[in-house]
C-alpha cells in the first residue's frame, strides 16, 4: 500500500469518526430512512428545501465505515444543490466522491445515502403536488 492510498483511507475513516452533517433536523421537509439488509447499515436523511434547493441536510445512522463516511461526504456535496440535480445523480458520480475505490461487495454501502435522499425527495415532491 502506498502513501496516497493510506491518505485516502484515512480521509474515509475521518468522515466515519467525525461525520459532517450528523444529526437530525426537526420539522424538516424531507425525512427518509433506508437500510442495507446485507450488512445492516442504516441511514436516516433529513433535508430542508427552499425554492427547489437543498438548504440544509443532515443524517443519522449506524453501520460500516463506508456507509457512514459516504453519507457524510454526500451530504456535504448536495448542500445548496437543486433537488432536480440530486435526483439525477448517478451511482458512479457518488462513488467518485469517495476517497477510495469501493469493491463490488460494498457498493450498496457506498450508495445507501444517495438512495435515501433520492427516495426522500420523490416522496417530498409527491406530497407537495397532492
């Protein structure tokens, strides 16, 4: 393992140990809980939306370092983004945000937060149009 690889792993572990945007948002526009039954990861995502833009986003959860670090990294990335752009984010785009290459066995871990926010945004939009 080379120095650069060690640094990337350390960055992932830092997001796991001290995640960005960890916590709940009370009375929020988006609240959605999702889980990965394969390894037991859980993510609950919260987002405040203003004029079609994610104004604030947080998450809670438990699970492996990849799922929790990915949630931390993703929530940082989607702040101030249009909900339409977040709904269109691809798996590849999210995996590229992560500081390490995620093995095929752990891809669901790395994508759990994306799936949670995308499902939560779809529910938010449905309720808004009712």
